């Protein structure tokens, strides 16, 4: 039995940084039982139809960013995929009335490999990437996760990759260690409501959460949270594994759902 997680993928620079957050990512990978496969819903793959990578080959490493140091563009995360696991995920979704299609050619974007490079640096576990549709409301994102909760019993690790606070307008790149109180207040509200499994409040976060519109104007980074939470619907237990910030308001949050 494994878990589902919401994990902030932060800046692409995390791939080469040795900070408290990346050290906790490494510890998390070491602590967890080795999964049979990893399913990652990534905020950097937006599509109108839920799409899953489906190949048994080594997948390309996508460097979907610009203006960063050259060493980042040399990084490869040569994880294989799994057609069998992709088919299993697709069938589970379809059994719950959720359409999903397969893509044999897309690689792994930085929402996937920045995290996994720290958690599983050997890249020797099959990875299936999944797209996110930010036009779906929180309730529907949660339903996607709930449809996949049984994957945990098959030792498939479910990760939703994004950021709870993600607004370039309010980041201070001259202060990498700064924490803005308003950003923490938003995350603290989420953590409190998740601890109570208060889905009604969480589904209406835009109206109820402090600083919600400032924290997450780009819903594609925030909404994967509900997929990870939905995958924990069977036990409804939420735990904070890590909480910190870079550049004032870029949230580094790891949430575990059992």
C-alpha cells in the first residue's frame, strides 16, 4: 500500500539545488517502499482531454523552460514508461466515466523530472505522466483522483505536481530565502481545511481562502492538489511532509494523503 502526494515542483533550478526542500524530497524517496510504477499528474502538461504517456521505452526529457543556466538543459531523466500501467490507469478512469487517451510519444516535462530526480535519482522505476485540464472545477479534479485510489493497493505511487502559491508577479528573485506571510496564510488555510477533510470549503477556495486570487491565478498549478487529495478519499487523512518558500511566495509544499 502506497500513498498519494501533492508535491510542488518549484523552479527548474531545484533540479540542481541542495536546499532543505530538495533534501526532504530525497528523504521521502528513501522512506517510501519502492513503488512498482509512478503516476505523475503534471501542471506543465495542459490538455482538454486527460492524456497518459504510454510506452515501454525510455522517455525523452523535456526542457520546457527558458533563460536558465545551461547545465539544466543537459539533464536527462531516462525513466522508462509502462504501457501496462497506462492501460490500467485508463481502464480505471473509464470505469468511473472519465475519458482518457494514450500518447506513445510525449516525454517527461520538468514538472515530472525535477521532483523525481531527487526522489528516485536512478530513474529505474517506470513513470507515467498525466495531463491536467485546468478548466475542470475542483470537484472534478477530486473525482479523477478518487477514481484512481485503488492504484495505491497495487503499489503505484500517485503524485500531483504543481504549486499551491504560484504567481510570478509577486515573486522576489533577489530574496531566495524570503517567506511572504500572505503566501503562508493561504497554505495554512489549505492545510487546516485538509486536516478536517473539509471538501466543501476547499472546493470553494477562491471565495473562502485568504489571498486565493493572488496565490493562484494560474489554476493549472493549483488544481492538481485535488487529484492527489481525491486519491486519498478512501482513508481521508492528510499530512504535511514539508512546507517552505522561495522568492517570497513560491510555495514548496509536500502533502501526503493516506
